C-alpha cells in the first residue's frame, strides 16, 4: 500500500516525492550522456542506456513526461554527442532524429501503460471503499470515518451513527428482482441526506442496510431521525411503480472516543434489530439491548447443544371437560433442564427459537417425544390425546403435513392421539396452502386447535373454512373473566358462536374455582390451568389422574 501511495503522489505531483523524481530523471539523462561520452561516443552500445530514464519518465509522469524526457535524451545523444569522441565526427541529422523518434515511441508507450495501470489501481482503490451498485461509500469507508477525524469536519464533539434497514427487501426482490433494492438504496440515501444536517455522510454497509454518520451537537438525534423517518413514508419509485419500504432505524450516540468503530456499528445494528422486535420504526441503543441479543444468541447455541445432550423434556398439563369433570387430553409443554440454570420454562427460549430454523428440530423432538409418551400411557390404560404447539415456521415448511404423518408412522401412533395447536396469526400467513396442509392431516384423524383465539384475527368466518375442531380462548380473557364485563362478553360470544358452527372451546389459564364455575355456566367445553393442575412430568400423570377423581366430586357439575 505504501508503494501505491508513493506512486499516486508521483503521478499527481503532490508531496516531495512528486517533484523529486524530475531532477532524478534529468540527472539520469546527464549520467547516460556522460557514460556514452566517456566510452568513446554514440557508435558504442552504451547509448541504449538512455531508454531507462525515458521509460521511467513515462511510468512516473505519463505520456507527457515520457515525451519531455525523450526529447531531452534525443538532443543529448544527438547534436550534442559525436559519433566518435576522438575524431569529433558529428552525427547525421537523420540518425539522431530517428533515435529520438524511438525515444518518443518508448516514452509515449510507457506513459500509456502507466496511465492504464493507474486507472485500474484507482478503480480498485475506489471499489475497496465504495459499493459498485450505488456508488455509496461502503463498510470499510465507514469504519475509517468512525476511527478518524474526517467524520467530524465541523469540529463538533458529539456525533451519532444510525443504521437503516429495509425490512421488506426480500419481498421486493421476489416481485421485482435484485435491481429494485439497489435502486431504492440510492433513493433512500438521497432522502436521508435531504433530512439530515449538513455534513452528514451515508454509507452502504450491507445488501439491505445503510449507515448514516451525522453531527448531533445538542443531543437531538431522536428528533432528527424522526424527520428522516417521515421522509421514508413517502412512496419510492421503481420503473415508475410506487413502492412502500418498511425502513427500521437504530442509532447510537458516539460519546466515547475509546469505543472501537466496529463496536459502534454493532450497537447501531443491535438497536435496529430491537426496532424490528418491538415493531417500532426507530430505536436508540441501550446496553441492555446488547445483553439481550447476546443472551438470545447464547440461547440458540445452547438449545442446539441441549438437543444433542437430551437436556430438553416435556411436561404435560391436563385439559378437563367442564361438563363431566373428566380429563380429555393433555398439552405438551417443553422444558429445558439446563446444566447451570436448572429447569427453564418455554417463555425463555421458545420465542427466540421460533425466529430461527432451529424451531423445526424442537418441534420434531416434541412430536416424537409426545407421541412416544402417549403410547406408553396407552399401554398403562391411559388413553389421552397429546397436544403439541406448532409455530408459523413449521406451518410454512413445504413438507409440513408429510413430516407429521411420517412421524406418526415412525412412532406407530394412531393419528387420533395427536392434536396440533396453531395460533391465529400462523394460520393467516398463507391461508390457501395452510388450509390444504391441515385438511390433509384432518382427513387422517389429526385434530387441529386454534390457540390463543381472540388475540389475532378472531374471525369465525375464516375458522369455518379451516379443518379445526377446537378453539382455545386466550388466557388474557379467561384471567379477567370475573373482573371484566368485556372479557366475560367476549368469552360468552366465542363459546356461543363456536357451538353453532360445531366447534368445541377450551379455556386456558383457569386459576381459581370461581372462574371454573363461571366457564361452566357459559357453556365452555374444557378448561386448562393451575386450578386443575400445573404442568407435570410424564411419570407423574398416572398418580395425578388417580387423585383427580376425588377432586372431581368437589368441582360443580
């Protein structure tokens, strides 16, 4: 890199090296002239040494430099140099002009080669610091700017770094192709610069992210970025088609000079991810965000290891018929027997796993374990279906139904022993394909329950088109049943409408006898919650079932 920098200074004439080379070349011409003269004149071969300064001149100063030194060299070895020093016989003009012509040819040729090499080097240097598709400075340029004073040209001590991510970039690529993101990145950069203070700089740091470095002397980053966010709400154009970009913004204030540039960028990206998780458009970096992200990654890494070490297990929570008081099934709930933290509930790791492909392995484990346990209970005279929670990623898999049926066949379990609990939002991601997959399972005897009903679309119109047999009323309505008239009205409406279209209802989160009795009076079919039983290990269920018979008598029928 030092050689390249020196070469650039030579070609630009900047710095001492740019001016020093010219007298060096002239001294070389004088040196060759002296050598030729001292060895007897132009008739001897030493005159060819003059090509060296001519070529160097072309390399250092381009074709113009090559011409200048070629002319000087031609004169030095032409009328100023005899054929033979002893006799003093002068050269014919045609001879030394012919030689000078060769010097010019070599000087121009080396200059052209030098110019071409210089242009290529400049292109390569530009590409190392810019994004070819948009022409914006790239990640390398950003890290250099964060680590150097040129990022703060006006001298303000306080600056801010924002990362802007196009959330719906994959959708845009799918519909319009790769070029749509490149074009909109350019428009995005223009709008950002138009809404930021003078001196702001935009960088492209990834295929879907821009970074903006701007001055924040008064700590007004949030207000500044709010103006930027408002500009992003206007339609973007691609081939005269208006498009909406879902742009998430995360930012960090550069207040500590001791922080490495990579760490500042990581903090801003962490804030962007937090904006995605919370559904907000702009998020400010806070230390706990980094800790949360680090813990999330640690959870995913630990989960994969936990699967290999067989640290995951299932607990089962009974579902009781409100009319007869009999147990009608159980729900399988995953637990992680962590070597250091003990038994960890699903709230800690399931949500994060659902955001990754690891959820497929967890669901496969849950299905095989639950079905295997159902068969063991069946051998003990306990015939209960087991409900397993299915995520949106599971449903989106093209072979979802086939995988379920393959698991049933591999375990040797009847389809009636399996119940799938699916949330409303998961069902609505691709209604046509999801309906076809679930219908295939339902025809084989697998039951489908809509979980957390009432928190999503809550439309019985679409429920009629789906092959579901149960609606599980969300615990938020059940827990407020005795204190909120609105919750009571919602539960009563859901139960009534579900019965009219032939579906059964399950209330989850039943915590006390009063709620249990009220659900009975409303006509709800089943209940599940701590009032009846907490989730328990598989080997504890037979004993609980025996003891539950005595409790049924105390539950109003």
